[in-house]
C-alpha cells in the first residue's frame, strides 16, 4: 500500500485535521502521523461540518457565481506569529453532480484531461505583492468505484471580467487522484501571478466522481534563492514563497506525479530514519545556500527555527558537492542530511571549495531559521537585518557578528522582488570579530511593497548576496512635486484597487479650475498636469476614489 508523506504528516498545521479515504470495498485505511499517532477518519457528517466551519469559501458551479476571496500577502516577518495563521485562506474543492459550467478558454494541456462538468469554480483576489500561491492539503475524501483524477486550471482576468475573457495560466495542474477509492493529492504551486488581476480556478474530475479536498492557501512573493545557481551565502534563511524541488529526496523509493516520497514498507511500520534527526519528507518549498570549507571537517546545524503560525515545525537540509550533484547520493556528490534542529557533522571537505545546502520545509512547513557552523566560511555572519518605515523614508539596519575581508556593503532596491537596482553603499570593516552596526536610508520609497537586498563585497571583488527584506509603505495622502510649481506638476498617490479616480483642482475661493478622470491601478500611481494656465497663488488638489478623498495644497509661482 502506497501512501504519500504529505498526506500523512498533517500535524504541522495549527489544527490536526483527519483525512478520510474510502476504498472501493468500503474498508477504511489509516497510517501513522510523524508523532506516531493514528489518524482518525471523519464520518460524512463530520466531514460536512469540517467544510462548513473551516472553509472560508465554498465553491460555485459557475464562474460568475464564484465570489472573490482576498488572499493576503504572507512574508517572513509573519512566520511564527498569529498573523501567519490569520493570513491563510482555507478553501473546499469538490464536485457532486454534473452541473458545472466549464471554462470557455481551453486548458493549458498536459497533464490535464478535457474539461468535465463534474467541477467547481473558485475566485481569489491577490493582495498587493502576491505573485505566488501555494496550495497545501488539509483534509479530503473521495467516493469509491474505480480510478479517477482531479485537475485544476488557473486563470487571470480583471475583477468582474466575463469568464470567456479569462486567460489560462500555464501549466494546468493535476490536483490529485484515486485508485480503488484511495486518495492521493498534489501540492499546487502557481507563480507569475499579476497582483492587479483576480485569479479564477476551475477544478474538475475526469470520470464523473465526487471528491472533497480542503486546502490551505498561502499567498506570497517569490523567494529569491529558489535555484541552486542563485544560492545565498546568508547565515539565516526563510522559505516562504519557494517552489518544490524536482530532485529526489534522500533514500527515496518512488517518484510520483512530480514529487518524491519515501514511505515505510508497511502502513504499520515505524517511520525509519535516513537523516540525522529524522526522516526526509517530500520536497515542497526548497531554497539553496552555499558555503566555503575552511577545514577538512566541519558541522552545520539549524537553530532558532520557527515555523508556520508558531506551531511545531521543522526544516530538512542536505549538503551536496555542487548544483549538478543535487539528488545524487554518492560519496562523490553527497555529504549528508539532517531534519529538525540537529547538527550535521561533515567529513571529507576540501578547504577553499564551495558546497551547496538545500533546505526544505518538512511536510510543507514555512520556516525561518539561523545556521550554526564550524569549519565553514560565511564571509560575514549577520546577527540582525531589518528595514523600518521612518515616515520620511525606509531605513535598512544590519549588524555583523564577524567580518572576513569585507570591503563594503551595497543595498539594492526593488518594487517587485525580482529586478533590483543600486541604492547606496557603505564601507565594511575588513576584518572584525566584534558586532558592528550599519544602516542605509532610502529617502524615496515607492507606495506599496519595497524590497531591499544586501550585497557584501570582499576585498578581492567577490560578491555575496543576502536574502531580501520586504516592507509595505502605505500611501501617505498625495505628493505633489515640485512644490511650488511653475509649469508642470507631478502627482503620486496610492490606491488599494484598480478603480476610476477623479482629479480636481480648486482655487482659494473654492472654485473648480481643473477636472479630469483617470484609471488608477492597485499600488502606486503617477500622473502629471500642466499649471501654465493657472494664475499665481495657492490651490487645492483633490483625488477621490472608492469613497476616499485626499487633498493636498500646492503653490503656483
């Protein structure tokens, strides 16, 4: 009997959910969770109550009938806090009759089958900054009677757009399947989301069978070191927004539907250990780091780890000789792995050679942590990195615990978390064994989400990138520049949605002297207007949308 580790390890969630599987002959199957406890199955009444009480949104059979649910942005600052749990969205996916209206737009093809009317529509509104959505199984069931497969096609379109106008996102994804009534389910990871547009999902079954899958949805910006080629040298990490790796986990015996698993030989066997501290689960949100050996032996461990909303969770990490060695478990490629907060002892290191650390959240855990090392060189060991909105700008603060050959630090800035530009730099200490504090101010942050990345440069020109920080700068009314203005003024303001916005200018007697309508986008907006026809004096600019009015005075000279 084959069971997926992702389904078994449900205890990482804030609530331990039961998972219901009905075999064709009506026999209930069970397995052990990672604490050695048996999972109890829900009755049909319990399953219905679970859906009604824990799903923030129930599906619709038509696209137009699917009301939008907001998917908040989750970032590393939320991990380990109640905010992480509050920002999760729980949704129920299922079908019970051939009544759904299928999409007018073709699906993205393999691995999906043709649309079936045994399906449901879901509708989401991604918050500003949400460009990835991670769907994690919480609970589910399927009817008996043979084999069948569930699929999901993602679409994007403007809010209120007619369903035929929606654009299919690539790829189409397999949601799960059942063999003889025993359910397996897939992790869904979708990226490339335009946060100014809504997301629709059509879920269907290829054989007219009913199913019920309850998923937790985490919306986030993409993590930056999600490829081995972009491995970070940071001494701390966070895997929110990372995709699953496709290479096989240690001691894996099966590769199923794009994921590796290493189940026990029997559902009643104790879970065996292949890594220091425990058994490696499936790869679901993987990021990469690199280090340089300073000795033939060393050690690396994870400390200060916190996961999800503060409930128990853990990371799993493996050390490889190079990016080409990922998933290859030979003496020439692999140094070992660990699960949890244990320490992995490393032997056979070559001083001066760079090695790769692959880190994944155990059973889908979103975590942040610190590395503890011996015999390993991280050029700058950071104790604290943060960004603060001071009202007149954003200030990036960091503290180095030690420095080795550090020439300078560079802060880069981005509004999308992907494309960074130079902001400023500050000279490093060269070599230091004592904590040193640094800071750089960004006096002109954008309205909305701002990302800052720290780059450390060695005396020989070698560069090391550290994980980016993110901060939300809410609109602080209107900004007119220059002020005073002579011929043309530029205006900057923030909007929480794409909406028609009125722009008006009044003189000191309250008379309307200018009026226009613009289409504001979600986030930062910029426009300009000519003041050449205005007489010298004081004027009031009014910008109004969504029943919100902002005013600012400016001087025409």
